[in-house]
């Protein structure tokens, strides 16, 4: 499909010739449009990338099963960075993973319960490699969890599930997490990494886990350099992607911290920003057929 070209002020700083080999995009607030939908033409754009030897990989806080369900044929044969970088797969091959210990998982669950008793409107999702678990099951919370977790099971007590392959504990707060719940979680479970991944989500992961670390593992697997990599993001959990890519784009709607880290700007997610920019990058790619 034909898309609007990039604005002149966005085109001007881009190199006239690049060697593009890898495109990594966050999902929510970045690739996903203002209606929560995958942009029209993504399947065709992904095929266009593949035809020129460019790998397309989503990098999201979403679950692996959710990425496959939402993106469908656009990521057939593509590597996937899931759970904020805690898991990287290519088909059935696990390229990289970072887990947290059972003790820290239990502490995160207990702290979330304590916050709920203190009046915070919160609930926890325990994300494992093949399935996620919740114990809060009211319709409002369940609807939020189902947005990001396709393989989801409701249990009576989260502390009774197997805790040896937990990638992260994600806590949803119906209010802004930066109003208190994220700070409380950080203080209560200091050995994990606590990342604000959106206005309402706090992710508690291995101290080593990040989208940037996952991207580095992906680059090593395929022999791709930072100068051959383009990344797109909008929120703070995307921040260290920019340490591994010379072609770093902040969405126009991005958090100020992302705008400061990125070398370039892409149109907003509501303006088809990722696909319009990728189309321009492919035009400038020296190995374009």
C-alpha cells in the first residue's frame, strides 16, 4: 500500500545510504496504532523486508504467545523478543532467556497483595516461558491481562504455581504506577529489576534482563552490527535498545527519556510511524534489489 512520505524535517538527518539488516520495534505506543490495532499493511511490509534480507523482530513486554497471535503471518520465521527482553526465540529455538528466582517471585506476589490491601487497585501476572498466571480474576483486570497474555491461566493462589521458570512478574495498576505502586514494588523486592513499562504496568525481572540485552543476543546470533540495526520505541522499557542500534528512532509520541536517547524521530504510532520510516530506510538501503 502507498503511505505518506516522511516529513522533510525527519528525512533530512537520515544517512543517504545505509546497510539495513535488522528492524526491531516495540509494540504498544510504537507499532500498534491509536486504536490498539496492528497497522494495515504490516504483513506486506514484513515481506518486503524479508525480500531484501532485512530481519523484522518485535520487542515487547507482551507474552510470546500474544505476539504470535497478534502479529500472525507478519512474523512467520521471524525472531521474537518477548517479556521485555526476558525471552528471545526463533521458531522453537530459544536464543536467550533471563529468569528470576522463586524467592523473589514470591516476594513480588506478596507485595502486590499488600498493596491491594492498602488500597491500590493492582493485580499481578506471573509470566513463565509457556504460560502466564493470575489470581485476580474480576472482569476489569482480566480484560487488561488478556490484552498482553494469550496463554493465561487463573489460579487460586499464585504462590502454588511452579516458580522455577518465571520470566517476570508484571503488576497492573489501574492508576498511574508512578504515583506509588512502582516505588513500593522496587523497595520491597530489591534484588529484581523493576521497570515501568507503561502508565499502568510495572515489570519485575532479572537484573540482567532488558530489551537491549535481548537485542544484543539477537545481533550475535545473526552476525548483525549496530550500524545495520534500526530500533523504534516510545517508553522507558525501550531505553537500552538505543545502546545497540545506530538507527535509533523515537516515536513522536514517545516519553521524553526516549526522545533524548534516540538519534532520530519517527512519526507517531497514530500516524503509521514505524512502517513509513521503514519504507524510507529500505529505499536508502544499499542492498535493495
